[in-house]
C-alpha cells in the first residue's frame, strides 16, 4: 500500500467520481482506476460500488476512508513542518471563488504566495457564490472565497475582505452621489445572474427599500462582470456592481460610479471551508497569508466615491 494510492482513494471518495479525482490530481482516469484496483487487490476488498454513473463507498471503503485521511494529513503536516530543512513542498491548492475575488483579489495574492512556496500547484475555479458553496459541500474544492454565507451549519466562514457596491452608469449620465434607488426606477438596469453574491445583496437592498425587480426596467442580465461593464459603457443601461470590479473602468473614465443611499455599508468577502474537512497545511497557510495581505487589495479602490 502506497501513500499516493491512499490519496487517489480519498479523492475518488470525496468527489464520488473517478474523472473528477483524475482532474484534481492531474492524472488520467485510467491511472486512477489502476491505482484503485491495486489498492482493492492489496486489501482483498472492494472499495467502491458502481451504481450506474454513481460511485459510492462500500462498507469497507467507508471504514478505510477516515484512516486514509488521517494518514495523509499526518504526512502533509510532517512534510510542511520539515520544508525549511528539506526545501521540499508538494501540494495541490484547489480554490473556488466568486467572480470579484477570482478576478481581482485572489490572483495577485496567489502570485505572491506561490513565489514564496514553490512546489504548490493550484486550480482556481470561478463560479457564483452559491455554486462555490455547493462545491465546498460536495468536496470538489478545499477552500472557497465568496460574498455571501450559505449552508452556515456545514461551512465555516472567515471574514477576508471588505468592499462596497456602487451604482455604475455610462459616462454621459451624471448623477448626484448618495442617490436613492427610488430615483432610478425609470432607468434601464442590467443585472448579474441569480447565483451571484452581488446580485443577492442587490435583491436584499431592493427588498429593504420596498422595491422588487418587477418595479424596475430590467434591460437584461449578464453572466460575467466584463460583459456587464461593457454593456453599461455602451449605454444599454445602469447597474450595481462591486466597487473593486468597477475601478478599472472608472479610472479610465469609461463609466461613472456613485454610492447609493441604501448601500452605505460595506459588504464582506469570506474564506470558507467544510467544517468536517481538515485543511491541508498549505491551504491553512494560504488563508492566513491572504488575511494578512487583504489591505493591499482594499487600497486599490480607495479612490471610489464615498
């Protein structure tokens, strides 16, 4: 029995999929299947039952899983503690982040982290906040970064980065700062899709103001921030988006940004992980690294309207 066979076994168990496990480990699916077969031969027991397209642990596999996870955790921590002596770092950092942190916050921090901890491979998935939470629940990723808390009974949330939402308009529309949403009902709006944490905050703000989406002139929806900003720049409508995401277009005077009277409070982005999953030492270190460096990201949008 080899340690990498146990790692493959735990990945298949957590993802309920040979193909997803292969992708996360940068291996072929046939290689994963071969290692699982070898491990089953070693124990003389089946580890997984194949029920159609679904993969489930056998009773023996369920018994083995916590021991395999504990053995791998000890191995990871031992190597991490010895890295100063051996310079050996070997790990996979799998992050799922919502649009704003995935595009504007995590990449510069990840670059600094990987420069210090060479040998770590990473995967950065971009999804809506709700989908990020689902990926954490399903074991598809180890850590997430999102702008709204979902499934708080199963996920741990760590405050990471504060920002504010702003109203953006085409450059030829000039409004007063701290304008009320009630003064904008005659303007066409462009919104993000419903799985976006930003959109969830906007809907909550509208509800608090006694307004629903049906009260507004909704011109359309975009599934990514760049398409939304371009649509606003072209004059299709106005929108409410992340201040961090708006900054580049505001600085280049392609759009205008204003603070809404109903959105004076800042919102929080969170690191998140499954409560029942022990984080790898490099995942823990990355979270601490980002928490200590969050001010570098916050300073980028200090020039937005107050």
